[in-house]
């Protein structure tokens, strides 16, 4: 049981750590906004 809990906590630490790394290294200028391609005139 102790080994299972350790593996669960290790997996969670890797997931949280990778998410923090992803956010910390995000380059906002390299990506276009998600709504940047929406044509508002086509809806009217």
C-alpha cells in the first residue's frame, strides 16, 4: 500500500510539475488568440 501511494504521489508531482513548466515557459507572442479567426460580420 505504501508503494502504491508513493507511485500515485510521484505521478501527481510529475503532472503538476509539467503543468507549471508549461505555464512558466509559455510564449504569449508566439501564439494567436483563440478567437482571432472569428469573422463577426459573417454572423450578422
